[in-house]
C-alpha cells in the first residue's frame, strides 16, 4: 500500500502511526510517500517505510531553551521491521537556518501494536541508539540548540565558558532507554562524541584573561571533556598546542586541568599569572611591566569549578599554577635586587586557613639587576621536578 502526501503536517501522520509522536515538534509542511506491506490473509503488518520532505517552519520542543528553533527544510527516511520490532531512522536531515544537523539511529522494542496503535505491553522498554552530526554551528548559538536535559552539566560549562567562533563539526553517539508511556529517558547507557572548532573564546577561569581565537578539536563523554587547541592566543602569547581536561561533568562540581604550550613575550606570560586576584609574579618580587624578552614554555592551571562561590568562599581558594619556560634575551628593570627566571609558581589553600607557597626550581636563574643596568639572560631552560 502506497500513500502520497502533499502539504501535510506531522501531527496528521501521527494519527496513522503513533510511534512518530517524537517528531510531533516539527511544525513544517511535509510531502512524500508512506508505504505499508500487509499480510492479506490476517492483516498483519509486514513492513513499512516513509520518505518525507518539508518546507520551512519551526522545531518546537520544551527541552530547548527558547522553546523552538527555525527550520528552513527537512528530510526524513525511515523503515520498520515488525519481525525485529525495530524502527530504523536512515536519515533525518535538518537545515536550521545556518547550522545543519543529520541524525540516524534505531529504536528497538517497538512492537507492531505500539507502532500502529500506540499500545504497549506492561514491561515494554524502548532501546534507542542515535548517531548525530551537526555542522557550521556558531558557538554563541549552542545554548539555543542544545536541549537542556542532555548532559546538563556539560551543557552548562560549555555554554557559559565557550563563545564566539564556529563549531565546524560535532559528532554525537548515544544509547539510551525510554519508558513505554511518556517516552521519557530512563537510562543513558552511552554518550560521547567529538568536535572540530575554530575561532573560539574560552573562559577557563574568570576573571583571568580568556584564551582567544582557539582552533582545535575535542572529545567528550558523559563524565569528561578533553580539548586539544592547535592555535590561539593568551594575551600576547601564541598558543601552539596543549590540552584542557574537564572531569566530573556528571557531578555537581567539575575539575579543570589546563596545559597550554605558549610562545611569545615573557611579560605577557607573567601578566597571566599576575592577574588579579592571583598576583603571583608580585609575590616573588617581579613586576611584569619591568620584564622584556621572550619565552617558549608551558602554562598549567588546575582548579575546581565554582562550588566555592556557591558556598560563599573565594573561587580562587584552591588553585594550582605551574609555569615552565625556556627564556631568551631576558632583561629586567627594577630599583632593588630581584630574583628572575622563577620556574614554578604554586599556590594552595584549604578552607579558611589559606597558606601560600611560592617555589622556585633548584636550577632557577638568579640575577641581580638595578635600575640603571640592563643585563640579559640568554637561552636558559628551566625544568622543575613537578
């Protein structure tokens, strides 16, 4: 049996196939074909297929932050095998007025009575496997398109701390189980994916200076995310590589471990660790404004999420910072004796009893200079034991 549709709505098709109710949020005109294979003796369904196309409209879903997003066009291809009780979504393609999305997957445990009449057995459970790809998504639009219940902690961190630029490609794989009545997710068995991005701004710890113009890639699952920047800028420092690891995304508090390979003016590297409220360079007697020269090295930060702020404590009450540099042509201008070339800056505290330790590597370069004399330190490499 073949049906040809023109200027229909998904809502009408749902009356024929209740299993299509998850697509009810597509408020678009549709056209295409619906095919059924029936046993002529007993009237049982032997198979079904739908191939649909749509015009412009909206995708309405209460899990979206704005409740709806625009759709320029869409296409859907799906088939059903009653013997396997499986609905296969071959492809759902969405043009989202700029970004685009493509979804494929399977829905298991979908008995013919459920598909055809919306009637399920008492113990019926849907098993859903989804592969999705999103292209050309502006980072500033992520909050609009990312459903609020989906990996909510990861969503909160990403949409709060990543902006500007474009997600060129995002891939997502998920396996879940859903209830027979409300289709609510009862278990998330697998969740993960990858990203390719360019031109992002990443706020790793406000009010410290953000990382700008970040190009690179990322991988993620339900508990953690790893970002691999290939280029970017941190003040005047050029980022050449590194890794940002965010863990415990499935919990209330997250931990962030940042390692950035940088190259550029040493003054800018010192200004990063001297930004308020850290002021680490000043703690060891170095004024970044008085330093000239360049450095190739690594900046490393470790800290927890903003749980301290929620409890009324300083968000910087627990933070660890390391600086490892190879210096070239360093010059320092000052009025008194100072120590330069410090390799490691570290500050730790616990609770309200804040204790600070500023440690220098045993091989740190020490050089006395004064206001009227500029002396250079060339090609000095420092490697702390940490």
